[in-house]
DNA sequence: TTGTAAGCGTTATCAT
DNA sequence: ATGATAACGCTTACAA
C-alpha cells in the first residue's frame, strides 16, 4: 500500500518552478535565477534551492521553453522502410550516431515517415510550421533530388547527408567520398594480384551509384587494367537475387573475373551466393568486397568499405548548430576480411 | 532575386493565429473557433478564414498546445546500437510501424539513447518530467527487466513490447508467442519428414530465448521425437560465428541432424555457413529455419518466423491511447523459403 | 455570431 | 540579492 501511495504521488503532474519556489520559500523568479544566473543568488539560498530542485526532480518544461524561445531544439529525421530485397541499411547506425551527437548539444530527434520526396516536403513544412522541429536531416539524396531546392524555397532549415548533382542550389551537406572508397577496394585487390576485377553496381542515374561506378572505372584505368576488365561492369537493382544473376553472367565468360567489387553489401551477398553455387571458395578462389560495412558484412566475413558514420553524425550536428556551412567530404575506409584477404588465384 | 526575396519571406517566423486573424480581418478567437468549433462561425467568415489559413500555411503551434494541455502528444522510443555479431534487428521495421500508427493518432515519436536499463530509467524520467514525452514504448524486455517496475514506481507511463518473467507488477504489454512460433517451425520440418531436428538458441536466462527453446522442446516431445533429438540442443550468443561453431559440433555427431531450428536469423545464417562449409546443399541436404524474418532471411532464401510487427505497433499505440490494458499475445507466422522447402533427405 | 480575458510554465526586463 | 510584470501562442470559459 505504501507502494501504491508513492505511485499515486508520482503520477501527479511533474513539479514546476513554482512548486520549487513554494517548497524553498522563495519566489519563482529566484528559482529561475538559480538556474539561469546562479552568480546573482546568495550561495546559501542557491544551495537550498538546488537541493529542492534535486529532491523534487524538477526539470524545466520543454514546451514552455519552446514557446518562449520560438525554438523546439528538436530535429526531424525521416525513417524509411528498408528497400525490398535489400539486406540491411546502415541508417539505424546513422540515426544512433546523430542522436548521440544531438544529446550533447541538448537537441532531440523527432521521427517522421513519408512515402516519397514530395510527401516528405509536405511533412517537413508542416512540422516546421507547427514548431515541432526546428530543422531536418535529409539523407539518401538522389541526383535530381527535389528536397533541397524545395526546402530552401520554403524556408525550412536542413542539412543533408549526401548531395544532388545539380549544384545549382547552395545548402550545407556532408558526404562520404564514394569514389575514393571504391577506388581503395580496387587498389587493395590489385595489390593482392587481381587483374580481372568486376564491378556490380546500380543502374546509372543515382549520385551514389554513379560515383561508385566511376570509382571503379577510374581506378581500373589508373592501374592500366581497362583491357582485362572490359565488359566486367554489371548493373542491377539493390537486391541480392539480382546481383547473383549478374554474377552468374560474369562467371560464365571465357575469362571470368577473379574479383568482384560490389557497390553495396546487399549486392556483395548476392555475388557471394552466386560464387558459392558456382563451386568457388570465396576468399580463396575469388575475392569480393562490399560497401557500408553492415553487420551482415561482418557476419559473413565480407570485406567492406566503412563510412565514418559517427563523424558524419557529429559534422551534421555541428552544421545544424550553425558552426559551418557549405559542403564537407569525408573519407571512408576499407575493412579487409576473409572474402578478399588471400592472394589472387594463379 | 525573386527567389531570394521569397526565401527571405519564408524564412520569417511561421504565421500564428493572430497573423491569420489580421489578414482575414477578424479577431484571433474567431480563427480559433473556425478550427475548434466551425459550426459556430458564419459560413462565409469560415470560408474566408479557412482560405487564409491555407494560403499562409498556418499550423497551430505544438509547444503552445503542449503547454496548454500539459501534454506533448509525443512518445519516447529508445534506439539501441545493433548487438556486435548480430546481423540485423527488426527494430527499424518496428519503429516504422509505430511511427505510422502514431501518425494516425496525431502522436509524434521522440528518439533517445541509453547505454543500459538503469540509464534508460533516468532518461525516461527526465524526458517525462520535462514534458518532452508523455509516454514510452519499451522493448527487448529481459526476464528480470528493471524498467517496468521502476517506471511504474516513478509514475512514468509506458507500454511494453515483450514482458518480464516476474509477473509481480502489472503493466500493459504486447508480446508475440515465441513458443508457438518455434513450434510451427518444428511442425513444418516434421511434416517434411525430418526426425533429427536440432535447436540453436541463446543460453538460458532470457525470456525470449527461453520461450523459443521451450517451443522446440515441447514440439519435439509432442511429435515423440525426444530420442531422435537427444543432445541436439546447442546454445550460444546471438552471433553468426558462434552459431557456426555450434553447428559444426552438431554435424560432427554420429547421427547428425537433418534440420536446424535457429532462435534468430543471425544464428540461422551461422548455421547456413557451417553447413555450406561442410559440403551440404542447404535446402536439399539440410533444412534450416530462422526467426524474425529480417531482410537478410529473404535475401538468403532462409525460412523464417515472421512477427506481425505492424499489428504489434498498432496494438501498442492503441494501448498508449488507453484503449485497453493488460497483456495481449499475438501469433507469428512461418514464412517458408528454399532453405526448408524440400523433403527430408533419406 | 463574435470578442474579451485568463492561464499553461518559462524567461527577460525592470524595479526594489 | 531578490521580487514583480510581461510575453511567447494556444484554448476555453464567459461576456457582449
């Protein structure tokens, strides 16, 4: 029954600054001073008030602060359902990194969903207009993404993880150097003695996909392997099944590749399965690399290019706080695992 | 420059009800009436005000509403980093389902992080006290989870996906019948002609893991296969690598299993890899089932038990709205794919 | 049918 | 050093 009574009490409305003042025997404004300008309050009064605050578990009401400052200290983040056929996204890691970075700056994250870019524009505007969120983090920016221009136009503040290809509008973005990431995978494979290095990526038309494809093309050229790699460029949607089909096609060639650079871990998993079905021992007979370093990659001992997602989160957060503007390109890092560690087969 | 000017304008503070009233030439309270009690306003006035609202893109300020009602209409949700070695969680799907269900009830979701249960209790209390969130959704409830009792004690409202084993405290929970899920996998495999059906699960001591283990044990007994399945119960942490080791151990037996029921997709992937290394064709020489129906399962053609996560989301939401109390058990469903579709080998 | 006034909890400005 | 007052934008009695 004592339990019950305590619960009844706790279930009451949270204490306000007025409650604290009443208990401490001072005015409400003295309580405010203790919090806002402690030096203006006599130490003994301050100590007493602070003790009461602690004891009652007083926390300033966010809604009242938001109203007062016309700012909610809240950032909007869209969660998307995982693409059908895709394995896993790294956006849970991304959101986690953001939330941690936001916590340090006393910023909260609000979740919203939207079926497409146009709907997202609507939703962000509504959330902004209603003061639910001060700003937004956009990601998965397509080459011709509508959102940056639209939000600039509507006056909705945002920062982006990724960037459009248009280059017309100016906004603050953070991106990972996809081109350099894939290039480092090619370098690694060449170093292991591979010459016929295939690429399995998305069809042309996405910024990320195109940059990854160019990373392969450029690196192959830089190593003088254009002839060896001629025709080893396969494209399909981001699905393991589709990637497996592409891999079968490549393996059927007179001169099949000895290594595959996949544009995502999902595609890499498809390639792995195809190679296994083909009777190859992945990591010995054939080398494979993925992209994003998802948990799946670690579990399957798949080499993969890791995006510095915690750094991205901190950079986006600092951009949201207005600490810098413009673009910022971060370097990913190849994580080498069994799938590509061995020297090329002779 | 016209663009610039428009952006300047839009960058201004969002319109308030007073702005609408000014433009419409009515009082602020008439605007309120148009929104709250439209029938009380003359149709022509109403139409005019509504047009202005639309034109200005007016949205009631959430902070002001929250202050007025002492309720933020916001629900807290903890995001956790994925466990090391685990493939993927289904919590991104869960959060998406919740957000969609919340949207329909005009509820927002706020994200927070916490390193452990004790810290989470602190954080939820702080968020509740500050009026940032009215209630919370807990998940991954451990057998002896501290959180339900602590939050009841602190008067922090919540609903849970999952439940403790204690049974002492009473709170509202939704759970999926883990026992029945695993049992349906065993039934399926028996139906395909398997008799030596192994289980690969977590060590004893978690509610979910224990219920899944019991699902296997009970089903095996029900089919009279205790003798065939003696010693085929392997346990390890939720990591593909650990599961592969366990599978090797089972495959080395004089009478190796012809089917594996894994407690999670992560474990199932480990078992798949072990079987492949062992030279077995998964889906022909050996059958494997997982749990959670993650995207990984679909990509690898792994049969898996699917939790009705959208239903869980809606049920939790309706519980949060106070539409029902107590516990509710939902049924999962086995999704049959290539990994377990074929008849047992002779 | 429309307008007036008060209050939600906070912070900032100004007196005392 | 401390206390009174006003304002943020909204809703809801109540008065006109």
